[in-house]
């Protein structure tokens, strides 16, 4: 799997958009970009994933650059409950289910009142 | 959405005992389950991957005789920490996923869904 790099930590004012960047410059053509987050003392929560098109769901938007070497997770109106560690992961799409997710250190997002 | 239930959420036991942790997919069939451990202020570390009906594949440095994994059905996997010692105290997290559906076509990929973790404390 391709490696990703993320800032160690970020702050965001409550009610503002939180934009979390991720670099994955060695991503392959068949690798998806996944975002998860982990709130303190809980299991990770799936947020969103995409291949090359931008994606949006009820939680967030995912913007992937045209060359696919980086992406940005956008939380449109951050709340205090969005304070968590956010993980960006790339993973190859396989027809079998045997493929593993390796977590990096992630970005610790603090939403400030 | 897909729900993964993990039990127990917290366990405290004496050194030398064995502890079993259960991971269940409640509303989908999980062809693959993953077990992670996490130490304070660190990221998740993958321990092993199990496919239903076959032996688990362990990551380098993880003792398979110490951490027994069973994935006997499409909705249940168990992790047993045998002869636990204080250094085994950690946050253990399971996740589950299923194969991509035909409707999604080749190249699509289901995300993993995680349980809420088990905090294991060995005295």
C-alpha cells in the first residue's frame, strides 16, 4: 500500500469548515483513498472513500486532486464532537477480501469553541 | 450503516489468566475480520487478519500462540489472549468487512467497520 503523510495536528474554530490534507504521492491507479476518524477511547469510524472523483456524504466531502497525489477531507461545519484523530489511508481495490488497512499516525483535530 | 459489536468493552484480570474478546458483525456478513491493538497516544497496530473458515494471518512480531484467533462464522471472530501478562494490557479493536457487491463492479472496495474496542488491563 502507498504511504500517506498528514499534519500531526490542526485546530479549527467551531462552526467553520475543517480542511484536513493528506499527501499520497506514490498512489497507484487502483488504490482508493479512505478516511477514518477515532474519537478518544472509541474504535475508528469510517467517514468516506473515493478513487478519483470528488465524493460527498452526510459526514464530509472528499476532494482528490486530478493527479491523485493528494486529497482533502472537508468537514463543512465543525462541531466540538468532531474533535478526533483523522486517518487518511490508501488501499488497493481487490476482488478478494484479503487486503489490510495500515494506520499511520493521523491528524489530531481539535475543534475550538 | 454496518455495525460491528465488540464484547466485553472492558476487562480487568489477574496475570496468567486467558481472556476472550468477541467481535460480531450485526447486519452484514464479514468475510474478513481484522484485529488491532493500540497503546496510549499511539496509532492502531494491525495484529492479524482472518478470513472465515481459514487460519488467521499474523503480522510480523505477533505471537500466534499467544493471540489465538478464531473466525468460525461469517458474523463472529474471537481473539483469545492466552496467559495474559501486564505487558498485554492494551486497547484491542476489531474490524470487519465484506466483499464488494457485483453491483459495484470490479475495482470497488468496501470500507472496514470497527468495533468500539476492548480495554484490557492485566494486574
